[in-house]
C-alpha cells in the first residue's frame, strides 16, 4: 500500500477523548505507519464527518470507533484492518 | 419474598464463619449488611448493564435519529425520552448528539426530551435504586424521569427557542450509513462485555465507599435522627436537595447508598428521589459543555424547567408516600 493513510481522532477535549488520542498515536507507532494522527475538537468538522458519539476515530474517513474506548490491542486491530 | 436471599445467607456466613465475628452481635449485623449490599449491587451492575448495553448495540444514535425524524412532535417527545433510557450518556457525546438531531431536522423540543432522559435515567442509578430501595422505587424513578423529560421537551418546543442556539452551519448528513452497517451478534456481545466491565471498573470503588458509609449510618445513627431536618413536613427539604444534587454528577454510584441510609433515618422518600434526579439529570459539567452550542439563557430555561419538574415530583411523592 502506497496510499497515504489519514487517521483522525475526534473528541470534545475531555480526558477520555485525550486518552483515546494517545492510544491511537501509540497504536500507529507500533504498527509503524507513516502517518500523523490528527486530533480534532472542532464541532463543525465533527458533524461533517457524520459522527454522533464521541470519542471517535476514522481511518481514511471511515468510522472505526465511535462512542467508546476499546482496549489497546483492539485499537491496533481495527486500524490495521482498515488501512 | 426477598429475591436475594442466597446472598443474604452468603453474607452471614462470611461474617460469622470467615471473619469471624460473634453471631448476633451488633458489629456482625452491620458487617453482614455491608457485605450483602456490596455483593448484591455488584451482581446487579454486571447483569443489568450487560443487558442494557446489548439492547443499545441495536440502537446507535444514527438509527434513533432516523426513527425520530419521521414522528410527529408529541410521539417524538415520548419516543425520544424512551430512547434516552438505553442510551449511555457521556458529556463528551452531548453536543454531537444534539447537533446530529438538529441536523436531521428533529425539533428542538424532541431533542431536549432526549437530552433530559438520557443522563437522568441511567443504568447505574437504576441498579443502585433497584438494589437499595427495591423495584417499586426504581419504577417510580423511571416513570417520573420519563414524564419530566417528555414535558420539559414539549414546553421547550412550544417556547420556540431556536434563536438561542449558537450560530452553526450544520450542513448535510454525510455518512449515516457508516454506523448502520450490519453487526455480528458476537460483536454485540463483545461490545456489551467491554462496556459492562468498563463501567464496573469506574464505579466499584464508589459503591464500596458509599455502601460502607451507608452501613455505618445504618448501624450507628439513631433512627428518625433526620426527620427533624428533612421529614416530609419540611417545605424547604426538596428544593435544597435539588440544589445540593446539581454539582454531584460523577459520584451517583457512591451517593445513592448514602442516600438510602439517610432515608432510613428520616429523610422523606420524595426528597430522596428529587435529590437523585438532580444528581443525574442536572449536571454542571453538562451545562458547561452545552454552553458551546447554545446561549446561557437557553441553558437556564432548560435547567429551570427540569429543576421545577424534579421539585414538583419530590413534593408529590412526599405527599402520597408516608
């Protein structure tokens, strides 16, 4: 895969959301992905992504996590399945 | 008949055989009461939260939104409040839910019915009530919560408050299908299991703490001690309980066992119900977050209507239950 991978974490800036952001960054690093994980708190953008539950994660605009924080292994699995 | 009698026997056995405390002594009674309540509530938490989160996996917010869009306002208010029972509520999700509903054209009043019911009728509060007050009080709590949510929404809908929302260009709904993709049943079970243990990890300590202090009050504070201050005949008890309840959201699991012990010592049941509804339904952190998308005036009107509903419920139950 040579395609650019875009991972975005959406949250309201609450501690739970920040924790998910850290875990996703960690997972991306462990998977050795060449990508910046973005953290988005702008509601305009959150609504544009079609999200109704936070925190959430998208990989290339596909929602893979919404409304809960899975275990670190599960996060890694979900990311690697969707790149 | 007490459905939990095996736990009672277990608690008594632990107290007398394992600890061991002299059977029939006062300390043994208090300790056994503590062990019994803790085991009972832990079991209820695991079972009920698992069932609720399994049901919830069939009702993602996107699906609820689709159902609510097609209803007329009054049915919409009722359904929105009912959906609020099974939806989890995290202040993190309050805004995307709220905006997502408005984005789909769901009326503001219906959206508010959901926003009131969702945190107020939450599964942790429900478990604590069921475990410590019995199913009657738990049922009263759900029913009054639903009625308050439905009517608050209808009133806010009639007041035409749309101009008090912050300026927002909501745009089109882009990918509602993403969350509506079919899910395997094993994934639903996994979700329910994860969610249940997640909540359990968050609240187990507060339950222990709350029940512990509750057991101490149960054993060492004289009965009717609080009747003088907070009996049914004290007019100020209900509003005072509501005001105290507003900043206490995070600790619902620890507060309810305490409140249960206080009820035993003379606080009227309506006052207790009002207090618990204020703890869950009127939360300061939620208001602070809502401030980002609506004007302060709307938050105050919202809190005022819900608060008045809670106070009314409190007085009503103090009047009919003695």
